[in-house]
């Protein structure tokens, strides 16, 4: 079964291992026919489509769980929400055949909602059209082993903004590449945008709202592939 769930604000600092243990406990308590690996040390067959960075909430996180018995989508949804806290509410369950590709393998893009407030928010928003018109936007990507200047423009597929002048607040909708060879983190994108706008950092809240695969080059929610 494919499980779409919320990682709410109250648990946004939960790390991947803690989230994994929480989901394993919930699946055991749910009474659903969960599949286990064979061998000396059987473990639950489950995987997340993508690990979400600690501190960032998500509205449509995805979990792939193996089953070994008959059930229904309605029964799975009810059973999981019965044992999970509201901050990890399951919004959708889809039953698929075993040969259905793993969600992580099909993942190509991620969407975020980024809220900016105060400071030079207006200046940042006004800069977006020129920012998008650039064919090359260089940014410093840091990993555990190195720091490299990369062109992030090909990894940015959507960037729109709605500005609320009364509250000096902007909501950005961003869709970026999310594959091993070319992943654009929203934090790096915002650093590059603020630098391009020559603006001081403003209050920035990031929320992941969707995970997508590609069908004929067009983004499709992973749950609907």
C-alpha cells in the first residue's frame, strides 16, 4: 500500500529514524497484514519516498508498505488513523500490485510552499521575474565532503509568488528537481534568490506540499502514477 500522510508542525523536528520507528509501531498496532522480510532477523517491509529534513513540515509525505494479506483501502486508512496522532494524519491510501515501482525510484520533483515575512520581502518578490529570466544562477552547494558552485537554474521548474502588502508577507510556490544527480534544496534556492535581490535574509517558513514523478515530461503526483 502507498500511504500519504501529513507531518504536521508539532512534529516537524522529528528526525527520519524517529519517524521510521513511529510508523513501524503504528503499523504493528494497526492490525493490518504487514509483510516482513524473510531470514534470521525479519524486518517490516516499508520505505519513505523521500526523507524530509528535520524542521520542515509536509502535507503529502509518502510511505510504501508491503502487505501479505487481503484488505481494502478504506480499512487501511481507518486502521492507521486510529493508531497515529493527529500530527501524522493519513489522508489517502492506495493499494497497488507488488510489481508497482518503488516511490523513491519514481521521484523526480518536489513542491514547497515558502512564506516570507518582514524585512525586504517586497524587494525579493519584485526580483523574481528577472531571476527566472536568467539562464544561469550559480550557488554554493555544500555537502559533508565538499563545497561546489553549481548552476541551479535547470533544477528550478516553477516559482510563483503572491504578495500581501498589508502584512508585508509573500507566499512562494516552488517546484524543484529532486533526483540524486540534481536536487535543489529550498534553503539553497532562497539563499540564491536573496543574494540576487541583494536583500537581507527575511523570516522564511518552508513547507513541502507535494512529491512528483514524470509522465511524458510532465509532473504527476507520485500517488497518481
